[in-house]
C-alpha cells in the first residue's frame, strides 16, 4: 500500500491509485498515515474532524467513518479479515503500514540525504533533491487541511519543500551553474521575499555572472522589504555577504 499526501490524498496498491470521496475519511487517513505504526487517540481524531463543537455521539460517528474507510480499502484489496490495516488499539486507531508507504516520509528522508551531499557531491545532491521535489503533486494535504492539526502539518511540510529547493540551488551553485539559477531565484524571491537564503543565493549567482551592481541591489531591496514589512534588519550572514561582494572577495 502507498499513501500520497503531497497534493490531493491518494491511496494505491501498486496497480491502481484512487482517492477517497468522503472528506472526513481523507482527514482520518491522513492523520493515521502521518502517525504510521502509532496510535492516534479517539479524542484527537474527534477534535480534528468536528472542532470545538463535536457531536454528542462523536465516538459513534467516528466508528462509522472508520467502517466506511475500511470498506473503501477493502475495495482496493488492501483491507480484509486477514489483512487489517486500521486497527483499534486501546483508546484510538493505528494504521499498520511502514513510514516508507507514505510519500511525505520518503520526501523528508530523500531531501535530508540530498542536503548532506551538497558541499562535496553537488551533482549527486542535485539528482537526489530533484527526486525528492518530484514527489510533490500540489500543496501538501490539499484536500484535508481544514482542521488545525492538518494545517500545521501542511505548513511544516511546505517549509521543508522550500528548504529542499534552497538546497537544490545551493548544489547548482556549488556545481558552477550560477547562470542557470538566476531566473528561478528571481521568481522564488518574488514569491517568498521573507526567505533571506533565496536573497543570498541570488546575490551570489548574480555576482558570479559578473553582475555585481544587481547583486548589491538585491541586498538593498531585501533590507527595505524586511524593514517595511517585518520591522527587521538583514541577518548578519546576509550583511557579511553584501560586504564581501562590495570588496570582491575572492572566496565568492
């Protein structure tokens, strides 16, 4: 069984992939998948599904939703008398699949591996990080993120996705591909002006392309945005990079 949450929720068995029509079933399966092999308490599921105004018979409603989800899994041949994927344990439910069955866990492991390769093996890092980013089919938890728990997880995964893109660009810069990443970095910085690492990378890429004045301008634009929007100053790291560019530091 594989479960995909980096985009709309999909489940599959290697031969076919389907979605779940019922919204509450999608939310429940997402919570269970992101806690694969661990018990998710009834109360946690009820809070996510019905918020601060739970049904009087919320436990019965929860059981009915689990029954419906088991039926959907059985139609795929993934759940049955001899193969119980969703188990009732103590005061909650547990999904009995390995973490590797969930694309979010595979993404995180692959992205972490790629990040560790950037400095000394940039070409391998690029392949690894592109493989990680290719797992995404849209925003994380796209059709399950109404509740507070799922929203928080979606935000954390989106942050990791941005970090993986930063790491990929770092590998490209390490491999001497400064000219290749300038256009992408301009787009990313316009989309995420608060991420100073994109500013740093764009300054380095422009400088290595012989565009020192543009690199300096990026620093000033970032400084103004941070001041006007967040009331912050550039980080020490960004300021040191700015000084190094002005001095044409050979290490750049």
